[in-house]
C-alpha cells in the first residue's frame, strides 16, 4: 500500500495556505489519518516533522517575498504567522544567517539581475543534460522559485516540437558504497504546463551496462501544473551493480523545478518501486508468423 497520494494532497494544501494557521488536526483530517499516524508517517516519508516542514516552507516563502516584493518586513512576518517582527527576525536569522532587512539589501540587487541562470552549454556542477533531444531543452538554477534555501534546479523545453522528444538533467556515481543496500531517492518537484510527463528517475547498471533496477515514475507521471510536492523512488543495489544514475526527466513541452534531492538507506519494510521490463524468459521463439492471438478477456 502507498500513502503518497494522501501525503501529496496534504502538502498541496500546506503550499496553498502558508499564510494562515495550520493545525495538525486539520492536516491529519485532510490526509484521512489519525493525528498520531499522520505525524509518524509524515516524518518517516518526508524527513521532517509536520511543524518543521511548515516552518521551513514559511521561511522560504518569506525569503521570496523579501527578494521579489516591496512588502514591509512586519507584513511579511505576519503573513507567515509570526506575532512580531522580532520573533520573525530571530527565526529568519537562524536559517539564512542574516536578519531579513540585511538579507533583502544584500541579495535583492544580486538576485534581480538574473532570476534564472540557464546553463546552456555550460556545466551545472555535478549535472549534465541528456536525452533524445537535449539541445531542445535547457537546464539551470532558479533563484526565485525554490522549495528551501535560495535556489532550485530547473529543466525546461525551448524548441521542442513533439511529445516524443525528451531530456533529462542527470548525474552518475559509483555503486560501490551502496552494494547490497536498498536506497531511497526523494525530492520535491514543481511543474508548469507539462504536456507530456515528467518525474524523477533512477537506474542501476552492472559493468556491462545492463539494467539491474530501474524506475522513471512512468506509472505515476507528473503532468500539467503542480505545486511543490514530495516524490520518492526505492531501488535495491544488487551485488553486481557498478553505476547508479539518477535525474529528472521531462517529456514534451513544459518546465519542471527540482529541489532537496537526497539519498538514504532504507530497510526491506520499504517496498521498492522497480519496474519490471519483461515477464518469464521463453524456452524458444514463438508466433513468428504473427497469426496466433491471445484472448485477453
């Protein structure tokens, strides 16, 4: 059983109501769980308590308001549910190491010069662009839209002509440290006008480049316009593994933002999301004349 739809529904609700009081009772009710079960499940899947998650998102929302609006700091503080500017300043400084007024003066001029930093043919540290038509897409850093911190990564279509075209911003690393383990990749994704589909993906290959484990979320695709939400992929790393590849895939036109990607080892109680490519291997070739038809009813 997967709980992700319930958690995603709750996170959507949080994103849309960051400027008002949110209680654990209210959020648990939206998810359809008891308070205790919802709190335990949320922390297990997302990696934060509900209160920590809301606090972090409100800080990012406040950060965005500081950088991209002329709203007074007191008004911003109140919009993220702080009773005073002083308490907001203390909390903001813990996260961003600067008081909000100084942060605005220092970063707004820098940030407004270019809110998006497309990479083009340059290299985004650790990442590279691939796919069927990577030259029809662009990846980069967005300093205006982000889930936490001060920036996110994005992948967007530029000259895409059909839904069959796709690209991915991706990384690869050696599997050595993860042999025999079950690994969970998590991250937050936001989309705009995705006409095909998008999602995270992860693949485990051996030294011959055979696929041992794979998931690209094709059975749970993200389409259209979506707010920041949490997604995960869980794969085993077999003994013969050599390379782990992962990234964000965008098929067709649209734009996807990604933030807070992380890997963690999980136990066997967490089911894998590995997608099987074929059924049982046949003893010999069959139906070479294409005349035998199976009744699927």
